[in-house]
């Protein structure tokens, strides 16, 4: 599995510098192996001889820089071939709750699962964006 992760990250980071390639591989593998996005847990999975604090600092410095444009473009090109021509996109409209909002476009009442109550949310009209929807299940048509 580690080999597959490294092959995937190499495709994304082929145009990056060597330190950025290493960071991409380390953060991707570490997050998948640990099942967490906490840098201390990612550092534990890397099994490097350095002290954990130094590994966390290195990962933090790279994260502060943000995602390089070249890496984002490579990632999008890579996953484009896996996405069907007419994908189904599920929009969970209960994720965006605005209980104190009054002047939002398309304000509606939805069930807030985290609070177990009905509350107001912002749900943009799918037809304006080229989406056909039925109760949060949308097909992308662009």
C-alpha cells in the first residue's frame, strides 16, 4: 500500500522541488497510515530518526506555504480520468446551518443532525448553477 501511495504522490509532485516532493509523500502517507491529520500522529507513522518535534516543525513549515499551483494542477489532471462524464454529487444541505441568519438567498429549514433540531440553512438554488437536484442529490451538468 505504501508503494501505491508513493506512486500516486510522485505523479502529483513530479514538477516540484525535492523537499516539496518529500513533503507531499510524507504528509499523504502519514495521514493515511495514522488515519489522522494531527501532525504528531503523522510524524509517528513516518518512523524517521529525527526527533518528533523536528518532524512536526518541518511538516508545519511546508503546510504554511500552501499547496503549490503546479501540484494542484497535476492532481486535477490525474483525477480527471477517474471521474465519470456525468457524476452524481450529493450535497448535504444540513452542513451549512445559519441559525441567526435572516437575509440569505434561499434560506430554508433543515434538520441539523449535530444538534438534533430543525434549523435554518443557506441552500443555493441548484438550477442557477446548472445542477438538477432532488432533496440534496444533484447531478453535475456543466
